């Protein structure tokens, strides 16, 4: 790929392969959930999804097709029961895991020309949620992290600040005091992170503490046990309640895809979170292995792209866990551009949760400027 800002044609449906992978979106069983597809060079276009009269009207779009209706009156009906949500979520196109992995692997081989690499590195810096989520975190460590977030490379004033600093709720006030007026957001994990094993009142109190301390963004975890047991209504209501409790703070909903087992479950959890009001969907807490993977990100990026067509609302994606090198970050940027489109190449719609990644981005940037690598000792530890 020559230029990350180059527009791409918008495709509809789950991208999961190329050429011979024209069957990568399999048909879902049942009379009320049918799909018509239109082959393209490297994906399948989902043109119509029949969600039935109980779950909502037919949703249709595609090249030359009718506009998708905004989620509205039919969503109120869908969200009233597990059965209604199940009708929608299990009516989504199935994901061919082999095809998704092949598509992600193929995109990982794309190269970026030298004149675009600096732009990509600086964009990746601006997308970083600089994170410390350890039991041994101290106020001093958070202050140091905030200083680095605002000025990642003290020797180079041209390096942009990161998007946010992510900490536990009890450290939000310290981060807010350090970052106030800088433009760097304060994000806080909440809802009994990372397990999510707590009652809803406890989760909402966790959110309230973070918001009261000044958090600009809330990263919540879904109840994976409830989701896997098919209690979609419970998960929906928890996300909706947390969204309300977050007030003006943006809500990132962590799916913890490593515990969801399948890409089909990832797609369903993504749609459930977005239907409930998520501003971002996030791959993982970083505490479970595997964390973020390119196939998972591909499915989530496809979901936000399709959700925009269905609802008219754009939702962001955050990848987190195991992203440590500039090469990894750039591969994700390629994945964003080729799956969701250039509109998502912005900190407002794509984030990378990381702790050690930033230093490698800085090292690679210095290499682009000077032709020589700077050792890690030239940069502060995250």
C-alpha cells in the first residue's frame, strides 16, 4: 500500500478472503435470516439481511442498493428480550475463520513506501492509549507516563502527543491533574476490570468514581459468562447502563475476544455492544491470551463499517494486548485502511492500547530521520 490516506471503495459484509474465498460469508440457517451476496475481487458483499418482522425490517444495502434504515424504532423491539437480540445476532453473516486468517495474513505482507512511513509512524503515535494497569502502579509512575504522553521524545518537539493515558480509577485524578489542558485524554478501566465479575451496582459505582475523578473515556468489560450463556439482554442492559453512567465520557466496550473462542462470537459481541451504545469496541484487556490478533481486528473493523451503513453512526475500534513493535502497529493501520476505510485512520476512531509500543515507534521514527537506529536507552521507559 503506497499511501495510508488513499481512499478505498467501501465494501459491505465481513471481509474474509480473496478470489476463491467468495464463499467466506456462509449462510445462516433459518427461514428468517437469508443473505444475498455479490462477489468482489477480495471480499463478499452482504447485500441484504432479513431480520424478520419480530426483530426488525429487512436491512438492505449494496452498490446501487437502498439506504440502510437508521436503528431506531425496530431497535426498541429487538432490545426487549434475549430472543429478539438472538434473532439479530445469530442472523449476522457467519465468519469463515480460515478465510479471515488468510485475508489478515495477506494484508500483513503489504508494504509502505518510504515517503509514507514517517506519516504512518506519527499517526500510530497519535493513536496510542499509553497504558499502565498493574497492581504496583504508583502516583509517580502515572505522572511520568503523563509526561511521556504529552512529549514522547523530549529531544524532538515534532513528535505528536499520544491519544490518551489509561489507568485504574483510583489514579484518574492524578492523571487528570497532569494532563489538564494538554489535549491528551484520560481513560480509565472500570466495571470490575479485567474479569467483569461483579454486580451491576458495583460496576456502575466503579464507573461513577472514574467519571467523578475526571475520566474522559471509560473502558468497560462485558460479562463474557453471560454472553457465552446466551444472556444477550443482560449484556445489552449492562452496556446501556454503563453508557448512561459515563455521561460525557466516551465508552469503550472490551469484548475480551480471547475468551469468546470464535470469530462468529466476536462479530456478535461487537454488534451487541454497538447496539447498546458503545463509542468504541475494544479487543481485549491485555490480561488474557490471546489478546489482539489481526483476524479478530479484521472482523471488528468489518463490523463497525457495516454498523455505520446500518445505523448511520460511526463506532471506533481499539486493539490492545501484544502490540509491541512499529511493524505490528503499521500492519494494523493497513488492516484499518483496507477493511473499514480511510475514515477510521484517526485517533477518534482507531486506538492502540500499549505500554512498550511507543518506544519502538520513536526508535523507528529516529531511524527515518537520521538513517541510524537509536538504542532504547535514548528513550524513557514507559
